[in-house]
C-alpha cells in the first residue's frame, strides 16, 4: 500500500557521519565553529576560518581560541561554560581597532552536562553578501547600476546618501529605485531590502585557504 509522503509521520533518516555536512557548512557566508568548553577549537567552516585568520577580535593560537582583553576572555569562558551545560548565550568581542564580533554560543549534541561540545555561530558580516546580491540581480535582469544602487540601499543608506556616494542627482537614484521595484515586483525600498536580506547566505569561494595558528 502506498502512502502520501506529505502525511507520513516517520522521522527523517539521519545522515551518516561525515556525509558532506562539513562541505555544506563551508558554503555558508557566516562562520560556524565547534569548540570544547575549555576553548580548544575542534572545527571551523570556511567563513569562521577566514575570520579567525584575520586576528581581529578572536583568533586561534596553538589550537585554542584567543581574545584581546581579560574581560572578553571571561565573557568567552562563561559563554562556553553555559553552552556546555545546555544553555545558550550571546556575546560580543572587541578588537583593538574597534571592530566587533558577535557570537552565539550553543550546546552541541547530548553529552553529559558540562562535557558537551560548544557551537559558535558568528554574526553575518553584512545584510546581504556580494555573491547573493549578484545572483539576485541576474535573476531579475538588473543593470549594473541598479545592482550598485541596491547594494548601497542594503547598507542602510537613503536615496540622498546613495546619490552623494554615486555623485549623481537624487532624482537619478529614485529613478533607479522605481526600476528596481518594478523588476522585482516590490512596493517599497523597505520591502526590497527585506527580500535581499532573507536570501540564502551563500559564501563566495576563497582564493586561498585561511591559515590558523
């Protein structure tokens, strides 16, 4: 007897270990890492490795996560400890030049309390990644100028601010906005930016592998 797959209550079949999930994680535009409660790095996807290799607010030294200040060290330690106990938390680390890195620390797996691995989810670097903006522009037949205007709007700039950045009249930018809304079938800049912000976070391919120490 055949059953309707849409009404089946059978749970999904679990994927075998190492079934390419690490490769899928490398396609994400934001960092995902796994660490021990003590701060030893176990795994990092491509975006996380790129961020750690910059040595800004968080990096790796001899296999362990490092931060700049004692306050950030305590915050990271507390977040890792909470996650190991099954609790989630959010923390923001600072770099000397003022850059910020926000992370969510989440429990991974069902190990005994205090012994589980910790997942670190890095904040997205931008509302929309360049690659996905390019895909979106191509799928809606946007011109290069319209794509540029959309990218500026997605950074939070207004039409007058976009006009100053492009050294054109505000009326020119608003003309591009009207064309953008018509081609994408949106009613406002807010709706358009919201659609772009919800695109899948696919990462661009790195030319070289980041080096961690």
